[in-house]
C-alpha cells in the first residue's frame, strides 16, 4: 500500500475517534487523537492500564508543543532541538489535550517525531497523537510488528501497513522530566 494512502486511512480513523496501531520513531504504538477523551479511555482499556499512569503524545515539530503547555523552559526547547535520538520530554502545565491523558501532577510527556511516517501522520491530523507501546501494561514492549500480541491487534480500528515487514528490533525513547525552573531529571 502507498504510504500516503496508509496515512490518509489512519487519519480518517483518528478523526472519527478511532484507535490505530502504527509504527513510530521508536517502537510500534497504539494511538488516537490526544484531544479525544473517549479514544484515550479506550486505549487505557486495550492496554489494561490504570488511568493514573500517563501516556505520551507525538507532535510533528517542536513549535507545536507550545499549544499544549502553559510554559516551556528554555532547556526543553534546546533538548528538543539538539536530540540525536528520540527523546520524550515531560513538562508541567499541560492543557489542550484530553483530561484523562494528563498526569495527576498536571504533566504530560511529548515527543517531536523525526521519523517521516509518524511525522506526516501528526501533521495531517493537526493534533497530538497518543503514542503508547503496543502491549498489555506490564508486558514487554514490542520490538517490531511481530511482537505485538493478537489481543492488541484485534481491538484497534486500523493497523497501518507501513513497516510491518521490518523485523529489526526498535527501542523505546529516552525520557526526561523538565521542571519549570529548568531542573532536568532522567526517567529512562
């Protein structure tokens, strides 16, 4: 299938409140429109994950982050610009996304994807895209499409065709939490 058709199909499902299975700049993810609380709740159910455990979002470019946080410390901009590998940044003061996506402390993890397929997906959706590993909570993250349990595949509305045949192992992103005062804490 043509990548553009695949992206358009996925975006159509996302805009209707659906949940997709898709390759990211790291591992395969379960995703939905991050502004749709019902779709977010559905992902928690699919993953059998407590809603108190936050999920992250992808965006297509760094300046898109400013729509979803009240204040972004300068160090966060620097880290997003200079990252040489996928980096998820957790920031305080999240807004503009589904309330059940925001952690109890008001924070949200967001990553600027530089991988072309997921970047185009975010660009065409024009909203942040939930990106959580395609596994049941507590189980190992899938390193490629073949590692994703059938129970996950059966519960989503659309499975992207792109990169299904890629058997190379992929790793989750690095994660840092940046406080408003610029303090950086490495999470993973």
